[in-house]
């Protein structure tokens, strides 16, 4: 059975006027209690993502981003807002990854390099704005975010391309992952619940 490794988002993930995002949290609404559900075309798996309070890298305040895939809950990733945007700490790597650089602007490119159990190099960029429809609804002016990743395990090299679409004020609504063999896996948002301050 083909199974995807949990990957954020890059999730990563969105908002403001069409040219630029002014409010960081609108791009990735991580209020405690927010919940997203996705269908995957990989073995008919269902994904769910829920936000909880957490303690981040080096004790910084953060959110825990918990991923459940096919009934299996993975160890939470820590998400922390910094001066440059959102960083993620994968529990298996324990190295901060600036997965969502801000402000969001079309053509904005940034890079991330990780050296640990494997060497990985990612180039990320904001692509075009698009209107998209999913089972969870219709969304306008979504951001397409591209992540081109190369990982080296010993003498073996793997590549992965992830295309994410983030809807203003909602979060990740679609993800297409292309693996080393050129095979695609798609996640699509089917339902979401966002906490509203009263």
C-alpha cells in the first residue's frame, strides 16, 4: 500500500488583497480548535488536521499541528510565527523550517536547507492567484504555493514537488504531490471548522 509521509503544509497555506497579505494569521488561520478534513486519492485515505496549544522549538509559544491519516495520528508538528512568517518543526527533524514566508507576493521565492539524517534542499515560491472549487466550497483568489524539494539519502537522491493552494481566511484547500517517479497524489478539502471569536 502506498502511503504518504505527513507533510505540512506548507501546508504549507493565504489572504488579504490580491497583491499582498497584510495579516499573517489570515494567511494561515491557526486558532486553537480549527479543524480541516481532506480526501486523498491515495488508497482512499482521509486526512484531518487539528490545531491545539503547544510549546515550540526552544520553548517558544506555538501551535501543535496534528495530522491524522487513515485513523493513524502522527506526532504533532510545532508551528510558530516569526518575523519572516510561519516556521514548522517536524518532530523527526527538530530543525525549524520556514515553510511560509511572508508577505505573500506573486513570484516571491525563498529557500530552505536541512542537514541531518538526510540532506534536503527546498525552493519555495508564490505562484498565481486562482479561483478554485472543492467539496467544501468555492474559493476566490487562492494562493498557489510551489515547493520543489530534493533529498539525499546516502548516494540516493529523491525529488518531490508539492503544489498547495490556500484560500483567504480558510487555509489549505488543495495539495498535489508529485514524487520521484512522476506519480501524483492529490488532497482536497472536504470540510472545515474555524473558531470564531465572539
